[in-house]
C-alpha cells in the first residue's frame, strides 16, 4: 500500500556518490547472497564461513540473520502469516540497501515461501540476487536440531514449524544448490568456496 | 549559512563492543579462533563420521510461539569435531565469526551514524551530499539513508500518521545501526522532529557512535528556500501536520554538532560545513581502523 496522498511530497534525493563509486572504493560489486533452507540445514554456518572467506580475500560482507533482525528492526513482528511475509520483505529491502552500499550482503533465513523470496529477487534491479539453496534432507536437519526446535515441534509445543507442520517450498531456479553427497554434508569451507567461485565467475569480487 | 558550534563531547568508545554477531573484543582475529567452553554448554551432535558443524544455538523467536515454552539457554556456539571425536573429553571447541573490528580494519574507519536533523529546507540533504563526497575523497565508505529514499522501499508501507512517523524513524534507526555495525559511516538525513524518537535511535547505538547534527536554520529562512514547494502547500492548507507550520519541531538539547545559520550572504559553503563534521569525526577517531 503506497503512502496515500503523500507520494507527490516525496522526492528522490540525488547524491554525487553512488553505487559505482562505492564499488570502486571497495573493489567489489554489491549483491545479495540469499541462503534459504530448513532449520538446521546449515545456513548460518555457511553464512559465517562465507563471510570469513570473503574477509580473507579483503572483501566486505555482512550477515543479515533472521534471528538477529527479529531482535532489532523486526522486533515488532510476530509469527502470524502476514508478519512472516513482512519479515522477509523488510530483510529484502535492507539487503537491497546493503547491496547498493557495495556490500556482499549475506541473508540467512529459512524463507520458506517461493513467492516471498521471488519478491526479494525482484527488488534487486539487476541480476545481483544470488539464491543459495541448502538442500539438506529433513532427516539430516532434524538429527542436528541445533536449537532443539524439531523436538519441540514434534511434541506439538511449536505450531507451524517449517518442515514439520508448515511447508518449505524449494527454489525452482536458484543460482546455487548445496546438497549432501553420498549421504554426507560438504564442509562449510567447501560450500563457501563454491559460493565464492560463483561470485568470482560473475565478477562480484572485483570492480571492472 | 555559516557558523559551526561543535558541542563538546560525549565520550566515544571504539572497537570495544561486540557486534551483532556477538563476537568478543579484539583487534584482529587469527585465522582460527577457538573458545573453550565448559562441558555443561556442550551440545550433543548427530552421530556421524563426517565433519558437519552445528549452527548456532540461540533463543529463537520461533521458540517463543507458545506461552508455556521454556526458554533455551542462549549461546552462540558452533561445534567442531575432528576425525569424528571431540577434541578433548569435556571441552568443546568453537569457531568465531567475523566481527566489527575485522571490518573496521578492512575499511580503515569506524562505523557510526551521522544523524542530520532539522526543518524541511534547512539543508540536511545538501550537507549529507557534501559530507559523503568529502569522505569518499578521503577513501571512506559512507551510505546515506534519506527519509524520502527509504519511504520508497523499506518504509513504503508507512503513511504520515503520527504512529507511522515514529515507526519510520525507528526503522531507519535500526538500519543505521546495522550499517554502523558493518563499519560504514551511515548518514541519516531526515527531519525527525521529535526528540523522543531521535533519542530512541541514539540509545540503539554504543555511546559515541550516534553523532547528532542539528541544522539550526530559522523557519523564515527555510520557508524562503522552500526547495520542494511544501511550505507553500502547507500555508495553503493542502498539507496537514507539516513540521514547522502546524506540527512542532523539537530542537536537540544535547547534540554533538550544531550547524547554525548566520546569514544568507555568508561564505560558508556546504563543503566547508561538511569539513567541520569531518574534523569532529577525525578527532573522535572514526576515520581510522
């Protein structure tokens, strides 16, 4: 819903320092690496590893984690369906700002609905939205259960928990898919390297 | 306009506070940093011969869906197994992530929020522009959050109702905080007329990281500029609740920088005023890693 009756009072503010200048300063291109997958699939672990590997290469990145944001920007949101949509929307908008600032913004959140992730993709005007799907089996994720949430969900203490009584809609056309190989999960560093190779190939780790 | 009164100092604290990812305080981490934790914090991992670290154990907001749910203990841990065994029987080794200090080292600057407040037409955006340009020329990374720009994106669901104005400021404060945590010098340029709302944003940040800049320009001067034609519309009654006309502006009582208008024929340019802000940042150590 746009600001009714107010849009004519809002102007775009031009600044002489734009994305191009910032990217030149940082020697990289801003983008959003959107890591999606079930709870326990390793999103935060990958985000951490990726951020560290990028830092080792002198690249600036920042992790937007669903949980962290819910303590700050999104602390007014609950878990009703519309609040979940709003949670993802706001993360997408902030990620867009970070990418505009020249950062490699790593968004790490379950984001189970295709429509919501696609809406975030559309916010990015160029092809700088990189969707990374942590395609780990529910069995593996539940065996890990790093936050004890699957156990609670199975006991009926949490309702609408993704993977148990709420669906996860896997991406149909993501840029990177990370999965178990012969029943084993690749190491975080190996997975981070795969993402970094992609970023390198697409020119995000330099500024032409 | 001209004239700069720099209000002295709130104490500044640099690089000594944990970032949002909860890291410890250090200047530069070695490539592998492990924290020893006592056995009671140990998390039992899935039995697998292959290495797969467990992601952080946090109190999840999802976990608080039901009222009778007991809180999980809050830790930021990753477990590492080496060759399928824990490194020592009662010790769990944990890996840390990149912290604010690492980013500050990379950028050779310290993140902060420059919050520019004042009436419409007082020159906020002009100073924001000049400041970002001057800092860029020094090799410093900035990002400007402008009330108008943000209303097209993050805050596009908000109107100008009183509670939405508060929410507009709150969200911008939270985003500015994130940028500061990245290490960016985040310039927020918005009327933000109410002291309470600005102070709430100040309280989000560590002491010293919120630099409030007051564009102290009299209403008649702003109105005579009227860069967006809004005062004219407000006087004609076509805009209600317009700050300065039929809604109050509460000047800061204790801001870091005051840019006071002293005459339209003065020779102090926006660039010169930006340089004064830069001097403040330099003195406080924000322009180094």
